[in-house]
């Protein structure tokens, strides 16, 4: 009864199934591994952020450039505060407000963007306290330059003078003549009247939309594999039933009845 499986048509079907199922399983497993990798990166970044709060601060230059291993680590730098900016549209503890960002000109001649704290409400220069004068040493968490649209960084343009949407050397270079570090620091202790801004995990380590897309793709590929198996069994069952009906002569009898019904339904010529 199953000799039909050796026909060219069924050879083609079987080869397709034998190739499609492993491919779907492989793709599903690969997407699952990417999701698990993002989960592991998130856990590692979270654990590092927690441990970094208590580690000894290291010199800024020894921790550059910023990458996944150095983002969030405590660093120290010395210099004199210079130009100050406000970074509007930043949330903290569920409230909207703005960062107070001041450039620290170091002994190397380059300026380091330093977030001295957060204030609630609309960005207002009068609310922000002036930075300390003279030589200062700052300690805080190292962060990579922001990309507009990520981690709360705004992408809007046309801001008033003294404001910037993103904390990025690519953005600030258009506002000041200073040579800038491709990084920034958020202070452990905020300035007077402000709240300290916590460090954020580096890009690509959080459970963001991309991570859950990987998980969704995992389910889709396994569903595809199950669908291929389902359709193969359905075609097989249909073929077996056809072969059984043909052996009993039911197929020919049914075809004869259909032909007779077609003839009786035909209009009589006048």
C-alpha cells in the first residue's frame, strides 16, 4: 500500500521534508541561542553595575576606550569645570526632568562631559547650580557616548542655546571648540540640590525589543518545523485513503456517478 512512496512525486516531497525540518530546527535553535546570549549579557551587565559601585575608582585614561567590559566602571579624573549644558527630557524614578552636564577640562587638554546630577521639571538654567571653581577631582561611572534615540537620548533638534539632546562627542563637538573624550561620567554624588544619575548598561546587553524578537523568531521556526511534519502526514494519509478506495473500486464508481450526474444535468437540445 505504501509503494507510492517510491514514486518520483513522493521522492521530491520526502527530500523536501528531510531538508526543511533540520533547517527549521537549526534556525530556531540559533535564534534561541541569541536570546539566551542577550539574557546572559544582561545578567552580567547587571552584576557588574552592582559590583562597580563598590570598587576602587581607576584613572580615566586607563579605562578607555569604553566597551562592554569598562562601561559602568568607576573612574576618577581631575581638571577644571568649564562650559555647562542642560540635557532635557530625561526621566529618573518615574519623573521627567533634565541632566546638568558640565565639561571638565583635564590636564591632557581634552574635555570630559560630566553629568553632575538630575533635576525635575523643564530644563531651566536658573535651577542648575554652578559647578565648583578651581581644580577638582571627580569620581563616577564611565559611560559610552550616546546615540540619539537610545537610553533616553533625545533625537530632537533646534534646542535652545545651552542645551543638548544627547551626551555624545559627535553632538558636543558642534557646540564647543574643545577636544572631547568619546565618553562621559555620571558622578557618584550629585551636586547640591540634585540627584545622582545611575549608570546604564551598555548597548546590546539589555532585554530590549531585539532580544524578544529573537525569542519570537525561535517560536516561529519551531512552528514551521511542526507544520512541515503535519502537512507530510496529511498528504500521506490522503494518499493512503486514495489507494484504499482505488483497491475497493470506490474511486471508479464515484467517477462514474459524477459522470452520470453531469450528463443528467446537461440541457436537452431542442
